[in-house]
C-alpha cells in the first residue's frame, strides 16, 4: 500500500510540470485563430486522422528505418575503424586532422556532396546519416581503446590471451563506456541529419511531411508531424538509454565502488 | 630507402611528415575518384577545388557571407547561454526542480529542433531572427543540462573547507564554486557551439537570404559543384576553427583540470 | 603436457629435476638509468621465494623481466630450461592492484575462466577447474558476483584463483597483499601458504615488507643498491607449518628479520 503510494508520488513529481505545460497549451490555444498556433484540440483530432495509420506507415516508419540503418552502419564502421586506429597510434596520429575535419563538417554542408554522388533517394539519406554518426563514435572509440588500463593489458599478456580474446574480452568492453558516450552524441546528430535529408531529398518521411505541410499552409498537419518527430526523437533516446544501462551495468557498479573507496 | 633520416628525426617532425603523407593519400584517393567514378556527376578534383577556392577567396561576397554565418552562430550561442545558464543553475540547485524538469529536458534535447524550421520560417520569414530562434531552441538544452550537472559537482568537502576557513562569499564563489562548475559548463558550451554553427548554416540553407548556407544552396541549384565543394569545406573549416578556439580557451581557463593536464583535450 | 583435469598436487611436468627458473646475468636499464645489474639466482621446484627490497629499488622491473612482460637489456631468464621471450604458459601472475587487474565487466567465474578459454581448454573442463580454484580460495558462493561487488581482500582472492586455475608451475606475485588491511593481509598470507602446501606450486613473491617475506619464505632474496643487485639470498629455517602469532614470536624470526633489514638498508 505505502509502496504503491511512494511510486505514485515519485511519478507525480516527475510528471506534474510536463502535464501542467500541456494543459496550459491546451487552454491557451483553445479558440486560437492564430495561423501558427492552432488549438491543441484541433491538432490532436487531426493527429488521430493522419497518423493512424496512413502516414505512420508511409512516413514515420520509413524515417525510423532510415535512422536505425544509418546509425547502425555508422556505429559499426566507427567501432571497427576506431579499434584499428586505437591500436596503431602512428596511423591514428597521422589521420587525426582528416578525422577532425570530417567531424567538424556540419551535416547540412554535406548534403550537396551526397546529393551529387547519390541522388536524392534512400541511399543518400541513409549514407548521410551514417556519415554523420561515424565521426563522434570513431573519435571516442579511439580514446576508449587507448584508455584500456595498462595493468589489464599486462594481465592479458601474462595469461597469453590471443588477439581475438583480447579484443572481445578486454579492449571492446573497456572502450564501451566511451563508445556509448560518442554514440549518444551521434544519435542526436543522426536525428537532425534524418530530418535534413528528408527535407531536401525525394518526397517521403517525417522531414518531408513537416516541410510539405508548411508549404501547403496546412499548419495543423505540420504540428502533428512535429509531435511525431518529437516522440520519435524521445523514443530513440530512451531506447538507447535502456541498451546503455544493460551493456554498461558493470561500469556503473565499478565506478560507484571506486567513488565509495575515496 | 629514405626511411632512415625520418626515423632519426625528432618526433614533432616525424609526426608532421606522417600527417602530410596521410593528407596526400587522401588527396590522391579523392583525385582518382573524381577522375574515375565521380567524373560523370561533375565531382571536382582537389586541384579544381583549390582553384575555385582561390577564385572565391578573392571575392568580397564570399567573406561577407561567411561573416554573416559566423555572426548568426555566435549571437545565437550567446543568447542560448544567456538563457540556458541561469535556468540550468536554478534547476541544478534544487532536487525537486531537477526531478520536475527531467522529462522536459530529456524531451528538449532529443527533439530535432531543425524540424521547427518550417514553423519559424512562417513566423519570421527569411531573416536573421529565423536563424537565431532556431539556434536558441536547439542549443539551449546542452547549456541547461550541463549547468544543472555542474551545480551537483561542487564537492561537499570543498564546501566544508570554505566554511572551516571562513572564506567570504565572494571568495567562495571565485575560488571554490566557479572552478568546480567550469569544466561541466564548458562541455555544454562546446556542444552548444557546434549546434549553433550547424543551425546557422541549416537555416540559411533551408530558408535564408544570405550566409554560407545560402551560398551553398545557390551553388547547388545552378549545379555549380566546384563552388558547392568550396562552401562545404569552408563550413567544415569554420567548425574546426570553432573547436580549436574552445580547446585553447579550455587550456587557459581549465589548465588545472585533469583533462587538460594530460594534454588529451581535443 | 599435463593431463590432470583437477588442481592437483604434483610436479608440473612429469617430475623433471633442476630449478624451475634460472636467472643469469640479468640487468635492465631505462635509457641511461640502470635499474638492475648482474642478478644470478635460481628458483627451485616447489619453493616459495620472496624478493624483498625497499620501494623504488626496481622490484617491479625485475618481476616484469622474470615473467617475460619486459625484455631485459642484459642477461636472460630460463623457465624450465627455455629462455623466456614472452610470458610462458606455465607461469601465472598475480598483480598488486586487485581493483585494476580484474575485469569489471566479467563475473568472478568468467574472470577465472578467461585465461583457460584462451588456452583452448574445453568448456566443461575450464568451468570445473575455475570452480575448484574458487573453492580453494573460499569463494564458491561468489562465482556469479562481479569484482566490484566484493571487498578488496576477496578481489585479490579472485586474482589468486585465476592464477591457480591456470594450473601454472610457478605463480609470480607482485606485492599481492600491499593494498589490503592488516587482518585481511594475514588471512591472505595464510591462504597462500595453505594453497601452496595443498597444490605444490612454486611461488615467487615480490614484497617490500620484510616481516611478510620472512614469514612466508623458504628463501629470501634481498635486493638493494643502485643499480639494484642481490644483497643476499638467505634460507629461512623457520619450522613449518608457519602460524601468524607463534612463528612471528620465535627469536629466530626476529633475528632473520633484522638480518634482512640490515641487508637492504646498509650500503
């Protein structure tokens, strides 16, 4: 009984402000005749119409697929490259200016080059997302590989661990916290790249939906698109957080113990 | 071969040579690509790009548009910090405030603010305000979040030291509180700066009337790939310079912090 | 080579005779700085030898050279008659810093299993061996825990179990009990003596603690000087089994202790 009560208060503490804000939006926008701020009630009505399920399947799903595949490709490429560069310091040092340059490239400045090479279809969108997510993860992976504790390296050498076992049980797990930190940055950049590529690329997807609604002055539809985008961005981040919590459970325990010892 | 003198050279020289070699390799690959598979789409070679870069560097249009983009980015960043920092500090100072805003902050930082561009375009048209609003809406989150972390990072032990030695309020702020928080605030600033540049150029590209993003769009529309390349590179260089400025600032301000002392700040 | 499937007492390689480790003319320098010079000694099979010397004398360098983690600039180390180039299979190392030498992302059992996995031991067998080793150090109930859930002393016992499960002929330990509290330290010392008695392994232990060296050893190798050389190699003729209170109150213990103390201090 008291436990449920505690859970309820905990949830209430986190939710009261968001709920209040949405309520305020509802109340303030009710009866609004402003072009830009249509009543929230109207938006929610249209939301149900539009997104269950026609545009969910036509626009939201393709967007998510592009995001997941682009981010996935970027992640895989970055980790493999990062393991190589992290293990060969001379190569890493030589290529550092190039990598820094790639990371500094704002995704929007990439669009002309990508569109020139790959057109405006899915390829361009997915590869742009992959490209954007690669560099922050790559740099962090290198950092992570370098930060492997020298004592553990000696353990690996002393117990004659083979190359594969060293990578699988030592280097990759040790670099994982850093890899995830990079991936979190990369994820939000991927979402931006997804929206950008869809705005300039071939029709379809959430970015296109929002921009197209605006062009046709269907502001209510545009608002529903924004809400969907917000939900997807939030869901992506939460999913990522869950995966991170699972993979890095050891890390939290480990650092906590270290802090306690201090 | 010629490896022997290189091996005996001081490490700094060797490093430079290695980096130049890597750049050279990249240029050769680029050149071969532009000549081969890329030639049909008008992909410029490195030399051609350099030529157009030299041409453009002689025009005032190029420089004034860069200045516009940089100004927008910096102005936006300044606004984001002015708004975000106090909010972040307030939130961080109070556990209840932290909990109540958790969801909003989580939401704010992941929602792609770029998607709001169409709305802002309607409201503000192709003006600088468009870019500024977009920057503030997207860059304010990392500032708020990092500032709120920063408050939690002031160690209770240092607080007690301050009390035990009866430091004045100003001295506590100057010598204990500010230095403890600065590393975290800095992280937020760096993220916000990167976002600001991206959003400045994006807003020009998607709905502006001047700036680097606008030049980029124009070049693309008239299919001037050579210029488009130069603009893309310029954008990346701006990003690099911005990053460099932050690294240098960090070294000056946070020279005592482990991340700087190790020489690993990048 | 070895066919036993359990951690059993016995000669590691069919009862070959002669010292298990032989050090000849060993010396090492870091650039201009000479750390070790002209070390010659042997470690007998089944022996427990402590290398003792003041902090900074080059004990860790010596250990790294002995285990093949570092190539010495002079001389050589023979393990079972073979020159050591890299850590040999028959040698296990226990490092000083337990909190850094265990992998925090692996459970206790997996930490112990990992070297066996890499050595190509079959799944069932490596798990059984690891469990036996953990039982040997009294950690049977903690196989599923993670290192950071255990106390410092328990973590170091995991590291010892990892070494035992590897079924080495020699265990080399670098200040293994330096970072735990006094009581835990005494417990771990006695654990080491018991395990060594039970399994008949050779132990080479590096320490800066003279009491510990005298208490544990069959022979003590005292290191001193700059560059460090062997001050003396003295036999500890204290009766077995050793016991924390009884042994340490023997007059002979005090004699040996002051002898070693003078050896490493006086130059």
